[in-house]
C-alpha cells in the first residue's frame, strides 16, 4: 500500500511510547493520537468494523480527557 502502510506503524510507535509513561494525563493525550492514523488506514482499506472501532476509541479517550483532565482542572480552580 506504499506510504499509507506507514500509518499503522506510526500509530503503534506512539502507542508504545504511551505505554511506558507513568503520568495518566500524558497517556491519555498520546493515546488520543493513536486512533486517527488507524482510522485513516481503516477507511482507506475499506474496513468498516475498523473505522467503527476507532471512532468509538476516539470518543472514549476524548470523554476521558474531558472528564479527568479538563473538568477536573476547572473544578480545582474554582
């Protein structure tokens, strides 16, 4: 698939780095950038279940970032 096949490689490299970090917010932040390359690759290859799974993952991580990082920060400031 040429350059398109580098997307999963990039995603897995980011994922590997995220797994070695001990700070939770950094894990969530890096994990958020793992799914978009997979989403593009799944869409390119026509994998509908893959696209659905990545959309679910992006939403899940986005909710976690909002819940544990953004909302928590707002509550502690006020």
